C-alpha cells in the first residue's frame, strides 16, 4: 500500500509544482488565491461528495460509514488533546488537531482506494467539519457558529449524498455525468492550490518562525501519526468482524496523517491571528508530508495486519 501512496503523492506533488510555477510567473494575488480556494471548497468538493454517494444502497457500507464516524471522533479527540497539551497558541492547537483531509486527503485516498475509499472518507470529513466549525471556531473567536455548520456546502452535500445512497435509485445519467465531471476536478485543483499557496513563502518569514514550525510539523506529521497507529491497532484487534476493517482504518489513518488544514489561515485572517505563521505551517507540513506519509503508512502496514 505504501508504494501506491508514494506514487500518488509524487503525482500530486508534480501538479503542485506546476501550480507553484504558474503562481510565480503570473504573480497570483491574494484575491485570486481566495477565489481558487472557495471554488474548490464550496463548489468542486460538494460535487465530489455527492458523486461518492451515488451508489446502490448497501447496508454493510452504511454500517462501515458509521464505524468510520465513531473512529474519527476518537482520533480527533486525541489530536485535540495533544494540541492543548503541546501549545498555548490557538494556531498551533488547530494545526495539530485538524488535517487537510479535503485538499490532500481526498485525492490521496482516491489514488490508493478509488471511489470506494472516498465514500468512507466522508465519515472523517463530516467529523472534521463539525469539529472545526465548533471547537476550532470557539478557540479562535470565543464563540460557536452553528449556522456555519448547517450551511456548509460540504455538510449539505454529505446529507444529500446519504439520502441518495439510502434511496432505491441512483442519479440518472444526465445528472450523474456533470456531477462526476465537476467532482473529478478535485485532485488537480487541490494540488494547484497547494502549489499556489507554497509560492507565497518568503525565506525571511521562514527564519523567524523556523523552530515553531519545526515543532508543530513534528507533532502534526509524526507524533499524531504514531499515536493514531497505536489507537487503530487496538481498534483492529477489538473489531475484526467489521467488513473491510483494515481498509477503513487506513482511510482514517491516512486522513489523520495529512498536513495542517488550509482552513486555519482563513481563521487567522478572520480573527486577527498571525496569518503569515499560519500559512507557513500549511506550506511546510504540505512539503514534509511527502516524506512522512509513505514511511508511516509502511510502518502501519507492518503493525496493523
């Protein structure tokens, strides 16, 4: 599996390099970056979510999706606790607890497990969205915005997708085709956006925050992963009867190994935190994950078998 992960990361990395070069040549500005981010997060991703649920109903898959949600809650609780214990700064806590399971996780899971893997990833994505707009929003602002959760297009898309999946029908071809075409843009646009964000990096900023970035990157990419491998090993031993249990656990594990969530710099801007530092954490964890994920997946394959 780690070989497939490595190949997919290389493919994604090459697309990101293209986005980086494009951003440098054409001087992509902040408004253009925000537009690309919103296009991906609020338009392309929801179509990809609906596409993943456009399957004939299967009770086993519904049980497995519920299993993913429960395990994802446990994993997020552990990472939130680790963030609280490791730092007093809001940005650091969020970077430890929340991963880029959308922009990085979705194309990576699709490359390794196909559309079936993306279907199960939706359980992790639901937990991520609910927690980042409750706990994450509260950490940054001191309040909770339930409207942001209810009206989030990704949450709406999951609810619509579950309705489609639980119904006796699938989408007719004339609807399914454009939904699929838009959803399939996810991988390329995600990595182009990562490349564009990396193009913002300034060496002077890197020197100022080097030690803090190194600490957060180590905790986010290595410490969290090792703890989560231990948790999922225990879960695997306790619930071997769950169909495709090992694959489900690896979907959760790979999502939890991703770099820090790109939502964090947006929060930093909104609540007057250190946007530069938040963006650097996203940039560096995105680079370092190209090395950490394949090695840790190989280790997890040795442990969880």
